C-alpha cells in the first residue's frame, strides 16, 4: 500500500493574502513545504491558520498570492489529490463508517474495488476494523477523529493538509496519529498540520512556521528558530560555598533556588568554565545545557 510520491512535489505559498471586512486574516504569507516534510503550522487562536489551509485546498479564494504544488498552480485536478482534515469535522453523522469512507474514496476518483480495499486497510491501520458498520454519530470524539483522518487518506493523497488533527485525542490515539503522519511524510507527501500542542509539534516536525495576525513571524527547524540566542546552563550543586555563583565571569545568574542555578552565558564563555567553578564550590549533581522549547520560542515570537 506504500505508494511513493515523486520527488520535487512540494507545496509553495507566495504572498498569500485574505481579508474578511476589516480583518486581515492572512497577510503576505509565503513558505514552502518540500516533498516528504512534516511541517507544523502554529499560531494563536485567530492567527490565520485555518484560513490559510482553506485557501490551499481551494475552499476559500485568496485576495492575492499564489499556491503551487510541484511548480504548478493549484487546479481542480491537483486539488483532487489533496487529503484535507477540516477543523470543523465534515462527516455524515448517520452514515456508516465503511460506506462513508468508500464514498469519499470514489468521490476522489478511486476505482470502486480499490476503494473497498483501501477502506479496509485504513480501518485496520487506525484501529477501527470492528467499527466499519457503526454510524459516525454513535462514536466517541476521538474515534470520529480517526474516521476523519481515514477520510483524508483513503484516496492516497499526494499532499496532506490537516487542521488540528491532534485536538482531543488521548495519548495512545495521538501516538497513532503521529505514526500515520510520519509514514505519510516518509512516502514523500508534504504534510502540513496545525496544532496548539507545541511539545508534540517540536517532537514531530522537520520544520515549523509560526504565524501571528496573519503574518509569518518565524519559519525553520526548531534549531534554526533557536538561532543565535544565548546559551543557558543549568547546574545543581550540593553543599556549595554560599555565593559561589555570583562572581563567575561571563555567566550571569538567571534563576537560583536550593542549590539549582540557571546561568546565561556571554558569547565566548564555555560551559566547562561554569562546571569547573561548580566543582570547586561543592558536589555537582546535575549539569546540562538548556535549550528553549518551541513553546518558549513561540511566546517570544508572538509577543514582539
Ligand atoms: N468566514 C469568515 N468571516 C469573517 N471572519 C473570518 C472568517 N474566517 C475567519 N475569519 C477571521 O479571520 C481570522 C483568522 O481566523 P482563522 O480561523 O484562520 O484562525 P486560526 O489560526 O485557525 O485560529 P484557531 O487556532 O482558533 O483555529 C480571525 O480573526 C477570524 O475571526
Ligand atoms: Mg483554526
């Protein structure tokens, strides 16, 4: 069932803009998602994520800008190859799961026989093999979400756009979702998903775009987003000489409590210098360089 997608089949947004009355929801937005990349799209409520995704999928017109896939402008035939998981779930509540998925697959041009096989394969992959006959309305939120994912994937899309696919999933279901997104990216599909679970985005994504009030404020790997920020060192020292941390050249104390000290290093100061001083002061029980998390980078990026 693993059908590789051709290399170079990336998604590109250029100068995208969309207003609703006075509200500029998407403001001159540009980024690229190469084939095979798992791309996290993050931003505060109302930042413009859903609007952007709906424009990519052709459900909403842009006021300006372009969306291309594999270098070609989006048209109906390319759109047919998108797998989209909308924020507002779009399933038929009274229809049975198996029938519904088959319907979506055929709607996207899968031959009937192939569609039936694909439905069974996805139901099994998503742990829903005993629910094919269930009506969607009788299922829990998380299981409806799995069906919604299956609906986005059942026609073997070449591009995946998922609006908050992890919202409301339990940790096991979230692992399953993450595994599916990883394997779709490994197949060569550009996978764009929005999420407010930044720890998960940090673990999962090759690249991340942060948008704020419709504008791109940061884009890159989490390492790139960290950029040239100061190095931070955390040291725990037992039985330390009082005041040992106050006079270290090139290492400023940011936090200090019960033997735990967080230092911000000046450019050119090496962590070893802090370690040497800590050893002279007492017994070092913990020593590590601390990297800002995506959540911290996000807060800094959107509050500027
Ligand atoms: N159909 C619409 N009519 C009027 N305003 C809209 C419409 N759709 C979106 N907006 C506005 O555009 C802005 C961006 O909304 P959007 O739904 O894209 O945000 P979002 O980043 O997806 O937020 P969330 O994290 O809450 O899902 C908001 O100010 C929203 O109120
Ligand atoms: Mg949204």
